[in-house]
């Protein structure tokens, strides 16, 4: 249960880890190891066999929550130029157009997700090509055997939302096998190395004034985040940040994508929460490789006592590759927000390959949400409301 904001909980590793009894920080830090382990598991499962039947008409990823976002990451890595559509189904029903010509990938970390299992059963009934990614010795694994689908086992690191890369890498390898994603072998290792680097910079022993994730968590605390992505890839990371705010910090987050957000959400700057926001932070584009972090030291050490609560905070996730007009819209939106007293934080992607870029955006965001939970006195690991909801409908 929340006991209110206390920045002292982030002062050192012992304080942070004491406020994280479920070990969410350790789970997030396992991302690089997940990339490497998932490569091995996919190869051992025979992922290359997917190419035997040629290229599918479409790829449909069925998954919920932390498993479902693997489909969005896959679409982002394949890119808008992908030769076939890649879509994610979050629910109980498979679209009517899906049939034998399509590849359906059912992803469930636990292997027990009822929505995903229902969609997978329907895909098998329609004769779709099947790939299953999830927990061993589970209903999903049993369904894979009955339907003769390819199964890639995934070892959960604790929570499904923390096992993102274990769940996602098999999908990326499947797309590469089918000739739909250009991901050289060295990119997987460079992505793992970047994830390790972010983990080092955001480690619990790193003090808040040099730790970009801790500083960003304290900047956001008390505000209502509008989280926008500057490309389809960055928008996936923005959506992930909102989901992690919900589950880890038990905190709201409003997702948006530029340019669409400029046609609706930007008007919130002129509303109650916009005018009620605190004076804007002086943060510029946040490069996670910059040890100075997402905002100036003067802003970090400011007195927060007299600041209005519950103002908007624009969190803009910036991609390396942006449409020229989108870049203009992002820059203009930042100016408009600051002119209205809305705090702004910009997070910049690292790397060149789409997998590297989305991994670095997500990695920093994951740490931000865990540190926000800790600062607020919230245990980031359990999700009691989700469990209660499942029990009520069981």
C-alpha cells in the first residue's frame, strides 16, 4: 500500500531493494540474459522449420498484457515496409479473415492465459500455421502438441511483464527466418550489450542525481504523464511505459503517438491539468548514455513543497528515425507544453537497428516505473487488482 512520495527510498541500493521485496529490479536487470537465452531456446526448438512452408499471408500474434506487447515489438522491428501485415490480437476472438495462409503466434508467459488459449484453439481449427511461445508443461504447451505447432519454451524471470525479451526474441527470430525482418546475428548481441549498459546506468547503487531512471521517476511523481512516441517504434515503447506505470507503480499513464496526439491530446495542455501543472522542467532530449540524465541538476534539487499536484507531464519518447513533419510536430509540442507550464521530459533511443532502439527505450522506461513505485512506497511486483478481477470472473 502506498505511503506517499519519499525520495529517500531511492538514495542507495539498500533502501531501494528493501522497498522492492519481490525483486522487480532484479527481474528488469535480466533483460540482456533473456535475449541470449531466448536465442538458444528458439534454435533448440527448431525455429528455422517455419520457413518450410514459405512466407505467410499475415502474422497474427495473440497475447495479453506483458505477453501481448511482444507482438507490437515484432511489428516495430519488422517496420512499416514489412511485406506482410503484423497484427496483435488482445482478446478472445480471432479476426474472421485469418485462415490457413496465415501464421498465428500464441504468446503466454504462464501458458494459461484464457484469451490467448481461446484464440489459439480457433486458429488450429481453421488450419492456420502455428507457433507457440510460453511456459513449459502448460496448457499452451499441450495445445501445441495436439495441434502440431512449433513450441518455444520460455523461462519466466518472475512476472510476465518482466519477461518481455524472453517472449519477444523468438518472434523476431521467426520473422527473420521467414525473410520478413533483417536482423543479423550480431544485432542480438549488440542489443543485449545495450540492455546491460542501461542496467548499469540505472543500477540501484547509482545515486538519484546521476541515475537517469531515478531522476525521471522523481520528476514524474505527482504528475499525470502523457506519454507520446515519435514513430511507430517509439509509440510501442510509449505504450509499454504506460502499461508499466499501471502495473509496477500502480500509476496512471495516457498513451499517444505523434502526429495523432497533435489532433486531440495536445488540447489537454489548455485544460484543468495543464494550467494546474508545475513549472516546466528544464530537461531536453534524454540520451540514456548521458550520465547527466534527463534533467538539469538545478531542476533535480528544486524545492517541490510548493508545487501544485497532479499537473500534466509530457513524456516524449524520440526515435532516431522520424518523419520530418513529425519531428517538427514534436519540437512544437514541447514548446507549446512549456509555454503552458506543463513539465516535459524527452527520452531518446540509442543504437541504429530497430531492435536496439526499441530495447533501449523500453529498458529505461522499465526502470523508471520501478523506481517510481519504490519512491511512492508501492511494492512494484504484485498486481492484486488483476488477480481479484480474474477471481471474480472465474
